[in-house]
C-alpha cells in the first residue's frame, strides 16, 4: 500500500495469515485509544471495561505482528507502526460502515422484530436506526418462550438468558448484549458485602415461567454453597419475595427481574462476593438467518460491547453459559 510504513508489510507467512483474524471491533478499539491516548478514556468512550480493552489491543498487536502503542504508567503514545496504520484503519472503518448502511438499504423493507424478557436496554431502536427498522414486540415472555419464538420464526431476535445446550437444541446463535451483577437482600439496614455461601437462593416449584431461573439458581447453590430454598408461591420477585426475605435467617439472592425494584425501608441491598454473581443477557437469532437487515441489526447491537465483568477473576456464571471461559 503506497505510503504505508514498511514494517507493516514485512512478516512471515504465519503473520500474513493472522491478518484474517483481525476483527472490525478491534480496529475500532485501536482508533479510540489512538485518538484518546488513554486506555481509561477510550474504555469510557467505548462503554467497555478497561482490562477488556487492553486485552483486545494486545490481541490485535499479536495478530498484526507489530506493536501499536508505547505505554507506561503515565502515558500512551503511538509507535511509528501505529501512526502509519491509523489513517488506513479509519478509512477501512468508514468503508465498513458505508457497506453496512448500503446493505441495509438494499435489504427488504420488512421490520426486524425483537422480543425480550424484561429490563431490555432502552436504546435498542436508536442503535440500529441506520441499518434496520427495529420493532419491539410488546408481548414479553420467559427466556425459553422467546427462544421458541425465534426458532419458529415469529421473532427475528430476542434478548433472553440462554445456555449452550439451548443454542444447540434451537439452532440459534448468541452474542452477549448485557449482564446484571446480582446482589442479596437482607433485613435491617446493614449494607455490607455478603459471601454467596452465606445466602439463600429461591427456587419456584413446578412453575414453568421460572425454568431458566430455577436451573440457574440450582447451579448457583451447588457451586457456591448458597442454601437452595424451594417456594410454592412463585415468590422470586415483588412483595412475596420481600416476605421471604423477612422470614429468612440469611440474605436472599435477588433475581435479575428484580434488579431495579425499589426495596421497602426495612430491607437492604448487600453486594454478593466470593464469588461475584452475574446473570447474562444474550441477543439471539437463527443460525440459518439470511436477511441482511437482521444480521446488520445484530452487529449494530453488539458492536463495542465489553464483557460487563463476567470474565473477572472473582466472577461466577453457570457452567453452560455461552460466555464462560
């Protein structure tokens, strides 16, 4: 490429093959760090965790076979190779964005329908506005129901909790969209952290809407030593859940559907530690999906997404979670 630093053109055959593994999102990360000259500010701009950004840049440098940044505790600067790569990367990203918009305009005019369980991000429609007509299905349902609907074709996308087995059974793909760090709720005004082994987790007996939660809660109890408490009244959220907390001798793990519910004044939120407990929300779509607008919407919704802490050293997610390393 005329004008490109020669160090970017020199490499072994293995180095050249590795260029095929570079992802557009890694190039976007590179541009953000190059413009901010700060991993912290770039991570805030990209809405991802700082350690994840650093890992992605290291992976990009490894795939390209060159060092892009000189960094120490006080400063971040582009290397000559990084400075030479920057304008070409910006041009490539502009072409990719233009191609995505062009493909979306060429695609059929039918809207892309998305279903969800609860607590969906509020900006979903705006995030895909340039590539697809996203329509939010007004009927919410539990995760297993939304998986069935996507598999059957009545929805194009859904935001729900899935396991690896679910994806295989329904022939679905998934990407991490967001994650909730769960907490415990206890009586009194104590707000100190509590170990997972010193909590209880509720399991709704014989209740189909809570299938995903029940499987999750049972594994959480097995893995951490939390006490599994079976309840016949579906008291996983709301006033019945609060009654269970009042009658419990230990704090109770809150479900993801109760993340934003205000607590009564006699109860208090307590951080869960050892481990930190996460519930992941996936964006799912059919593996045989061919509509350009649907695939463009997937990319638009999951670009610049970090790991939300689920890969942290003290994080816990179930064994069958698609994002468990």
